[in-house]
C-alpha cells in the first residue's frame, strides 16, 4: 500500500501535483519559522550559560601583601555608560606570577595597558577622546576574545593598574579563581517566559498549518478512496494510503524548509531579541532538533490526515458518507466571559493579584477564545447573510455559516499569539511611560554622581572644591553640590516624624533645580528667600535634606514620585567644611554630557547616570519582553498567512466543479474571487479583533492593580500596530495570490470532470 500511495500522490495528474506543491510550500514555511525560533532560543540559552567572569566575587583586600610570591590579583568590576550603552569595566592588578586570566585573553593587561572588545574598540576609534577614551588610562594592547563576551555588540574593557591603584578603588577585591558558573540573571526568567509564550503561540498555528495542508481537497480524495474501496480495499488500507499521501508532502516540505532556513539563517542571527545580537555560530538548531523536525512533521501530517477521515465512512459499494457536524452553541462564550470577569473583579479584589485566580482566569480566557471563535464566526456570517445585498457576500456568508468550525480552524492559531501580544503591548507602554514621567521630564538630562560609600562620607573639602570648579568651567552647565552632614550622630531620630536628613544643600544652588524642592520661605526667623534661593536679610544659607532618589510609589514596575531635597520643614544648616557626598549636573548638550561623565568618572567608581538613563535601564527589560511578544505575533501571523494560503488554495481545488459551473452560468470571475477573499478575510479579521479586545480587557485591570492608581492605559506603540496591521495586510495579500489559480481552474475548457 505504501508503493500505491506514493504512485497515487506523484502520478495523478496536474491536480495532485498542485495539491502536493501547496502542501510542500505550507509545511516549508512553518518549518522555517519553527527552526528560527529554536535557533534564537538555543543562542539565548548558550549565551546565558557561559561562565560569568564578571560575577567573580573575591575577598576584601585588607591585609594582602605586595610581593612576588603572592597569588591572585586585585579586581574592581563596575559598569560605565556612554550614550545610553552599558560598558563593562574591569580594573585589575596582578599580585604575582599566577594571577587569574579571564576567558578571551591569553594574559591580563599590565599597568598602562587595556584590552577592549571589538565593539568598544570601534567605538573608541569613532568617538572623541575626551568623551570616552580618556576614561581608560594607558594604551590599547589588543582585543578581547569571544569567550569573554555575550555577543558581538557587547562593550567590555579590562584596564591594567598597579595594586595600589586598584586597592584605592571602592569595592576592590582579591581574586584567586575566576568564577565559572553562569550568571544569575533576573531578566532570564522574563526571556524564558517570552520564549515559552512564543512556543505556545507558534506550535498551535504550525500544527494548524500542517493539518490544513494535509487535508487539502479532502472531498476529492474521499471520492477516490471510495472508488478504491469499491474494488476491494479495506478501511485499514485506505488509512494507509491517506497517511502515505500526507506524510510524503510533509517530508518534502520539511526538507525544503531546512534548505530555506540555511539561506535565511544569517538574517535570523541579526535579530536582537535581548537588545543585542548573538554570536552567529550560536544561532542554529541542535542536531536532535533537526532530526525531530524531519521525523515529527511527517508523523503529525499522517495523524492529521487520519483525523480528517474520522467522520468519513466508505462503504463496500464505494459510497462516501460524512456525518453532519452540529452547529456551535452560544455556551462557547461562557469561559471567555468568566475569565474576563475574574480579571475585572475577584483576581484583584484586595488590590493585589491572587496568583491562583489569575492563572485560572488566564487559562479560562485562552480556552474561551478558542471555543468562542467558531460560534462568533457563525453569528457574524449569518448576520452578514441577512444584511448583505451582494451575491459574493451572500455566497461566502452562507458557506461560513454552514461550517464555521472549519473556517475558524485555519486562523485559530493566531488567537493566542495576538491575545498575549496585545496584553503585553498594552501593559509595557504604560509602565515605560511611568518610568519617564519623573518630575515632568525636567530632570532627564541631569547627571547624578555619588561619592559617599560605607565608611567614606565623600570627597574631602579640597577635592570637592576642585571638582566643582572643573564642572562649573563648562559652558551651559548647572551644578548642585550635595554635602554629607557632619553632625548626624548628634541628631536624635524623631519617632513621629521623618528620618533625620543626612545631607546639606545650599539654597542658591537648589534654586537652579526647583523641581527638587525649595528652601523654606522663613529660615531661622531672620531672613527670606526669593525664587532663586537667595536670602535677603541674613540667616542660614543652606538646609539639611534627603538625597533625591527615584522611587516607585505603589509598585517597583513604575516610577512616579521624587523625594525632594528640601521642603518647608527643612532645618537650617551650614555646608562649610563638609565632604562632597554627591553632585547633580544639568546640561542639554549630549557631547558635553559625555565629557562631564568622563570627568566625574575620575572621582567615582559608580558610573554617573542621568535620570533618563536610570528610567531607561529599568524600562529596558520590559521593552525587550514586548519585542519578544511582538516578534511572536509577527511570526505567528506569517504562519497563519501560510495556513490561509494553503486553505484557500485547497478550497479552490476542492470546489473547482461548482465554481466552474457558476462561471458557465454567467457569474463574473470577480464575484467568485470576492467569495474566496471574504471566506478567508472574515475569520481572520474576526479572530484578530476578538483576541486584541481580550488582550486590552486583561491589560486594563492589570494596570489599575499593579501600576499607579493615577495611571491610564497607554496605547501600544507603532511597532505593535505595524506587526498586527502589517501581518493582517500580508495575510490578505497572500490570499490574493491564489486568485489567479481560480481563473485558470474555472475556464470553460475545464468543464469536463471525472
């Protein structure tokens, strides 16, 4: 039967060849999408599993000996920033001949040398020296190898120093062995969740695609199987013929998909799922994944073919009889409504989400979307048939109403992807908007640097004065010094009031940053302060206050409140002779900002950052999660479009006889084309609208519960609308490509049938 099945599939005329070509094209497209997703996940796993030399945490350097017999090295690892990009910096000094060497280097740089990653080396060559290269003393000794990097775009520098220089840096550590364990990345769970969602969103439409492709021209095949049954074939033999027919096309499609993937793999390697590219050699499926695809796709296709025959009974007399499916009922929308109702009420009844109820509600919504789709398709088709006056709409609506389950099946894979993508795309812009609205955005370009740390109150008065003079020498720069209060141990805490203020700011400087607070109008009963912070009539010229910091008032996902430095209750103080604990520098010139950052880097180890950069770093993780979701939506729409193309082409092959008769009876070809387009477009648009509406329905209460009470849901960004709208438009264009086949198949010369 296998040989007969192969012969029937390969030698049954043009119709069988066209059907086989459609199966191969549909399965190949699905395999390419699946392999691309597996490749990106493999690269993510390999990158996250590399040894994290940056995580090496040695002991404090107190008591180490500066002699040639000592082992290990002194390390100081921290991060720097340049134009919104993070630079990983390691200052190291060898303590002996057996100092540890990080992966990617054959030896550590000596004093006056540094090694840079290829991306950072290119950036150093293009950026002005005073903006970036001046931060790294010495000369470049070479490049850092791939073993130390997470991708070709990563910025890393290893600076050689003397032991005395490294020991003077805050946070210096003595390191004997480099950590070989992977990094404990908190964001990894977010990305794994994104890939898991992508797997769910992709597997369903791919299975639908394979199943649709293998069920092409089912009615024609059943007629042929009836004839074979008439000449003595058994039911088991008919099933074998159907399985061989489906598996052959799926195997050819899988092989074609593997070949096409090798051509598009360089483009896949350039995808920035986590904000940066992976190394190209990591973006590839494993050997067992190739084998699973080659072996699994034909098996899935064979089972899909057998499943499609479950309601077909072929009698020994050669009569094919199909049981009539009952129309979907209204109860199918109940799980969807229950899930949405739970998100709107019980899930957040105490202001905080109930995790168990949230999972149940989310599962109810997903199941409800799949169940409600056919019923809504039937209702929409019946309504269109009742209201329409055109022949094309009437024909399409009647066919959809007669078999809504089959019509919705071809787009059911899109529902989950669009639902999850819409929820994330509606949530992330609101969270990001909360990150960026601190103080109305007036502090976006304000650079903050701290010099205090445990055991050190800050820069000495002499060093602080030198730094302030150098900062104020720049044109268009406003400086706000923040001094460490020297008498904190003498200030008793107040149990009924705010904690003691550990910092001092001068009113004249604070007047340049009014959003950070104002000195009291009356100070010590002897003077008044004008709008610029100047005092008339004497009195204190500085006040004690808290250091301004960005906090989330209601939730760590959002940033919406700024603690002021000073207020009406701030006590008077004096800044004379105090250590400089921090400084805030305002500028609107990007080039000047980087020069100021380079200047401040010589006084502090922690990288100076602007308020906008702090918000951007916090929002970056959520934006990446959104990008994964939108990429998933786009890939799913591609798979769905391929499924629609295969379904539309198969429908044309199956209905060649009635369409030809309609054309012979005088029906214009454009009317038949409109029928095909409407039959595919109506379920597609309905599924996308249903899933998007459910996504917004989940995002609104989620924002109200987890974000600020004053926040309002923000519209998704243009990438979301481009992904969804572009995917729908591409799907419709794919359907239009099948219309020339309609014209050729329904010509009067083809009026003779088997």
